[in-house]
C-alpha cells in the first residue's frame, strides 16, 4: 500500500487516483500499470508538497497575510491535496504557527459532477460515507462558488444546512 494513514488512504483511493489513467502499454501489463500508478502517486505528492511548502514559507514570513492560491480542482478537492498539507508544513516551519485545518479555506469555482467524482448528475459533496469510513468523512470543499446559478438538481442538498 502507498499509504497507511486511514484518512489519507481514503483520500488517495477516493480522489487522488480517480484521475490516474494508465498508458495503453501498461493496461495489459499489471507490473507496468502498478509502476505507472506509483509514479503518478509520487508526482502528485511532490506537486502537493511543493505547493504547500511554498505557500507555508511565504505565509510564515508574512504572519498577518492572506494567501490565495489558484489550483486545479483535482489538487484541492476533498481537502487532501495542497490545502490539506499546509497546516502540517506550517507547523513544521514554525512550531508556534496558528495555521490549522480551520485556517485553510477551500473554495471550488464552478465545479461540475465529474470534477467532484460523482457518478451521477449531482455534485459529490463528501467522501467516506460508508460506516467503515465515517470517522474520516471529508467534505469536497468549504464552499462552492458558481459564476451563474447552477441547475437546481446539481446540488443534492445544502452543504451546511445550519
């Protein structure tokens, strides 16, 4: 297994690997397919760690700043990509850091069902909905922002019904 942490494993299986497409040569060769999958995993982790590190370093040197990062939905959905790494890296760079999961806000711009990994016409709002994964259930983002009113049937429910 590429990861053992249950929450990150859920993110890896339910989000990160959903964008992996093996080459036509690897489709028929299981060893090559696993090698490609491992390379894809390593590349995504490197990109996420590098971006989160750069964000954290910039913010650490400017403690009263606001950082806005524009990234592909696949790198921030379900809070396990770049955005999920910023608190850990910020604490590593500065033990006194106040950056935690609540300090990082993720907004998806004009998401569609496919980008949220839904197999229906509705947006998928969370992963980890089976009883085995409830402890690790993760929302797709803190907010969804649409440049125009989405179709009513695109959202299965309000994200924060409070």
